[in-house]
C-alpha cells in the first residue's frame, strides 16, 4: 500500500465478537491486545528474535558505562529490558516507556532487586523536557502496529533529543511476509487496517531516511529472513506461532471497523487465520523480513 494514501473510507457497522483487552491510551492507534495471552506471546517473540539476532541484545558497537542511562520505548512486558540487566553494569539506570501500564514488569523480582529501574507511561512522541541528552542507548522494537507517519517522524526526533552526543538508537521492525494466496489475502487486510488507522505498514522502508532527516549519522541496516515454513525447523514453528498470535490479535480492531471489506463475521476472520497458518506450515519458502536499524547521534 502507499502509506501516504489517506482517502476516506466507509465500512459496515461493527461486527459482534468475543473481545480481548486492549490499551486505552488517549489518541493511540495500537491494534494489538494487552492481556495475559499477549504477555505470553511477547515472551515467545523476544526469545525468537534473540535467536534470530544471534543472542545480541545491543547491536551497535556502543560501550555502556556505569553512569549511563538506557531507554526502552514500547517496553511492553519488559522482555528486552529484563534481559539487558545481565548485559550492562548494575549501576546503569534502565527506563521503560509504554502507553500501557498493565504489562510493565514493575513487580518482577529482578526489577525490585536492581532498584534503578524506572517506568513511565507515555509515548515516544512526547518525552519529558528534562530528558535532553540523557540516554546512551534508546531501543524500540515493533511499533509498526502503533505509530502514524507523523508520529514516526516526531518519535525519531525525540530519540535524537534525549540521546547523549555519541549515543545510539536501535530500532527493530518487520518488513514483508510471504507465503501464498491465503497469506496474500491477509496482507490485503493488513493494508486496509493500516490505511484506516493511518499506520505505516512499510515503515521499514522509510526509517533510514527518517533517521537521517532527524540528524543521525552512521545509519546502518541489518536484514534477517525468518523462516515460517515446513523446512525451517523449530525456529519456523516459533516464528509462525508468534506472528499468527499477533495477526489473530488484530481481530477486534478489524471487526469493530466492520471487517474493512475483507470479512463479515468473527468466524470468517478466524477461518482466514486458520487458512493462512496452514499455508505457512505447508509452504517451504514461507518467510518474513526482519530489520534492525541503528544510528548514532553526532558528538557535535
């Protein structure tokens, strides 16, 4: 889709279905749930992506000093944040930011024992004024389902502002997923969701230039191909379970919008998901693109 196409659309009335819990942050467009099942999926996703990235939590070559601060935007259930404890000095202050407080691991024993972990409710698009040049590293993962185009630009500008000179940003996002005709049907639906919500489904193509426009230097891109099909072994099974869990989690936004011209009932949505999952499992070449972008705030 063209993420700049904002032609008004009219869809049918909301479709009745069994709803999950979603966040309620004012003005947010986030389309995935915020419940126990989503917390479980996020744990699977973190372990999967850690494997894909060869157990690298921090991708750029940055030295985290004992007095540094690290910010994770879109911290969710804190899977990356909790793991980073073991990778940096114990005196490093870790900040977790999210629009949804329900999943943040405030009571986790590792958080309580460390002590220097701070959680804030809010968006990367509007960070506190006193955070200028505060963080050595800002990490953000998979906000493809959350940010509008102007929010991407604003959020990256905010990351630049709050980084120390010489600090790094690390962004991770999805590219395309491919399998066969059933998957293509869902891709068309995902494009309609993005258009209706003004989300940027092709954000992976736009992030490098957004980083440069914000003033970042040393913009670097890593692309990974994650198998989804029958020949991908355990990794493909985990990847399929994770992404299908996310895609099934989009059901309420789709049905509340009347099906967006693609489905007319909850059963039809579920059938679309089942058919796509079966196709991915049976198609050896099914895969998903995953990108890591990292860039540095200049010293001067």
